[in-house]
């Protein structure tokens, strides 16, 4: 039996390792730096770096790297050996405090959205001591932030940590009003449920669309998909189970709390869920989870697909961002409390989240926007592009009673006093689950379900932290000026709930009726990425981020440029890949099949007599018609892709790709997929959906 407790965190320079290897004063200084955000002195950093190096070398490491998250959506690393020259023909293993704290990777070739010119290469990485260093494949990886020579954030970690500080500042103001003088800080925590597909590598290697784009651009629906609902939570196949076990072990070595694993709804689809942890660490861990999913899959002759919609006609993959707010003493501020006054505190934080989500729906939608996720959102398998909040019927009834200033008369299994005389009793953990809701309260946390499976979690959590910080800031500004705190609290909660009740919806978000109802409520429906992205650079949103020092205006515009360009580049790559597939593989294959049918027809006609040629004639006619149709639509797609560069500005270009290129791809696919169903299997150049989805046996 494996020693899982001994395995867990064995490749991490964590608190236990630091306590054992660092002098007491150094260990204390590191802990104080983490808790107060005060930088370590160079002298202390030298001691830490030397201990870190000794530990890493003992574990087999030969190099170190500053591991960071540029705006590519993936991670980056540059490896440096520990060796330093020592006399003639000799080396020693060294690692300085300066090298630990700061690195200098080339910043010229990473996306910067205009923040850096190509010739301006200097960039800096800065150690994030709150996220432990770890060893991966013989390299000591040090989680870092990444910024330009002039100080602009060039990564996803820096603004995330700024947003955490912003929420901490405003939440602490609220806690002090409630008499909490013991908590030192407020943190957000995240648990990320990661969905993914596993397919056999042999099938993957035969699909250029999967290789280039991460999703199938062509493919008719299989005879059997997910209709029988026999895959969800079903028995896990041996080969998949072996993969999951090996993945768990690799993640546990890195101190990642991988806990739950199961089959998802679609065939070949699965999910991994970790235990909650501090947001910036959860984001780091999720990046490692995605990386390890792919590596372990390859080692097992599999391929892990993280695209939001790898296969048309079956469920795509999301990443459910479970988000909560806690104090440094472990108090979950979204958990109904055990005393009356704590209940009022909970209700205020709950109300702040409702206000934040309602006032900043555009930003939440933006945080889940990508070319891949556009295929998934609103497809009766994921939340729609309309943002709303699920609270559950009972909790909604309680809030209705608050707004009406009436006692709550519902039947509660367990109730708690709110603590303000006019407010009703409040149920604890009385919410159901709503899989169709984009933002659902689930007892002591909110589950943001719109996020795509390939996403970095930084973006959604930057938004969540910032908009809730703004709501708490407005609450604190009001309450700090009032002499009668309880009365002011009651008035604030009631007024806020009335003002933002439109955001609460407990029904079926997939239903067409909800689309109509949401329009009546004035909720925006930003169906596509080009519609959502401009929200980032609206004056009010720029002012919001600047106010809380999360982004500067320049950093926002840079990210808008990068997101828009990524959308356009993704569709351009997909269009060129589709053209290549149809032109060089599909049409030649179909013509070969036509040639066989033509030969058969000629032989029958030569024989003559009463032979029936209707099947060959009709098949040839149908395939010939569809081939001509596909060729015409192929030409339309080629023309659209070639003309895309003529659109001026990233906004116009994004809409061009949506309205012309994506539309032409969809139209061409419809015909080609029909051709697949009419062409003999031996001629079709690509593995079918059945071959791919059921390839892992």
C-alpha cells in the first residue's frame, strides 16, 4: 500500500520543510513576509535560497526556474543550472537570494497588447512567497509574478494578487464594523472542478483539426452519444482509472489537493476536483493540473483534450470556479453563523455579492469569453451567456421577507436568528443545486459555472474579487457614517436586495422563456466573445479597476487587445485548418468513392439486361451534388479568411471573424458532415466520432 501522506507534498518546499531546514529567525521572517506582504531582506533571502537549493539538489534537481503565467493563458519557464565556476575545471552548486527573489526573462516575445515593443526585451519576474516552490522533472520551480521594465503587469498573477488585496481591504472594513478586531486579513478561496476528455493517441494523430485546434472541425454525430446517460458517474474503465491514479500521484507530490474523480456526462469525458485553497495558490495549482493532465495522458498512450467543445453534438467541458471569502482565522464569511450578529454579517456579504454580480454582469461574462467557450455557453449543456444568480427557493423566500419587512413563515429544518429585530429567521444550508445557473450559491460558496475548461482561473477571480470589493467599499462608506449601526444595516440590506432582485433566477436557464424573461429584466445577453470584449474598456470599468489598483488603463487596453487578437487568431487557424482538411483530404476521398460508384455503374450498364442501376445512379447524383456544394462553400470560406486582415481595428476584425469566417465554417461543416454519412467508411480520411469517443477501452 502506498504511503499517500508521505507522498503528498514530497516535491514541495512547503511550510514543514522550511520549519525543518531554516533557522528559527529566518523561518519567522518568511512567515511574517507572507502574512504582512513585507519583502524579505536580501540577507534572509540568501539563507532561504541556500536551504531551498540544498533541498532541491537532494531531490535530484539540477536547475531552477522562475515559473510564471504570461498572457498566453499557459505557463512559462526558463531553466538555469545551479552550477557556478569554481577554480579551473570545477563547479559548485549555488543559488543566491537575489536569484530567488528576482529573475529577468526576455519579455519581447510574450503578448503585451502594446505595453512593450518587440525591441524592448527587458522583463522581470518576482517571487511569490505565498505559493510554495516545487520540483518538477528535475527543476526547482519558483512561482513568480511577471512585469515589464516600466512596471506594467505582463502576467495573470500580478493583477490577481492586487484584486485579492483590494477585497481584503474592503472586507476588513466591514468586519471591524461588526466588532471583529482579531482577524488580520480576508482571503478568497477557490476550488476548481476541471472537466476534460481522454481519447486514444492513435485516433488523435489522425485528426489534424485536433492537433491544430484542440477540437474537431468536421464530424457527423455518432449513432450513440450521451443519450442513454450511461457514462455520467459510471464505472471507470481500467485504462482511465490507471491514468487517474497516476495523475493523482503526480499532483499529490506537488501538494495539490486532488480529491474527487469521476466520469462526466459525455462519452470519454471526465472530471477532477480539488479541495479549496487560497485563490492565487488555487490558480497556480490549476495550471499545474492542466499541464500534468496532458503529460500523464501522453505517458499512457492517451491525449487529454481541454478545449471547451472538442466534439459537436455532445457536451463540452467547463471549469466550475467555486469561490468563497474567509478570514485568516478560518471563518467563512459566506457561511451562516452560529450567533445572531454573525448571521447579519453573513447576509450583508451575501447581499454584496448579489449587488456586485448585478452591476457588473458584463465583466463576469467577459471573464468567460473565448472562441472555444462560445461553442459551449447556451448550448443546453452549460449556462447561457446571460448572467444570473441561483439562491434556491427557500433562501429566495427569506430574502423576499427581508424586502417586504415581514416575518419569514417557511418551514425550516434548522433556522438561525438574523440578529436584527425586523429581519426573519434564516435557513442554514437550505439551497438545492442548479446545474443550469451560471452563478449559484451552494450553501457556503458561489459556483461560477460559465468558465471554460482551458481557461486560466486568474481572469474570473480577478473580476469576482474586484467587483465584490467595490460593493463592500460602498457598504463600508455608508455604514461607517451611521450612528445607529443596526438600523443602518437593516436599511442597507433591504434597499440593496430590492435594487438588485432582478439578478436572482432559480429556474431553468436553458429554457427559451428565460431568454425572454431576462430581456424584460434588462439583463444583457452577450452571446459571443466579440460582443463581450468591448465591456473591458468601457469608461466605468476602467475607473473601477483603477480605483482598486487592480489594473491601470494601459493594462486594461493591453488585455483587451490580446483577448481580441487571440479570438481572431484562433478562428483564422481553424479556418485554414478546415480549408486544408476539405481541400486536400475530404474532396479527394469523396471523388475516389464517386469513381468507384461510376465504375460499378458502367459495369452494370455494359452487362445490360434488367439490372437495376437506381441505387448507383441516385448515390452518385447525391454525392456529386454535395461535393459541388462543399467546393462552393470551401471557396467562400477561403475568400472570407483571406479578407479578414482588411478589417480595421481589433473590434472590427473580431466581428468580421464572427460574422463571416465562423459563419462560413459552420455552413461548410454542415455539408461535409452530411457527406461523411453518405461516403463509404473505407474512403473517409478521418476517424469518426464513434472511433474517437470510444477509442479508450
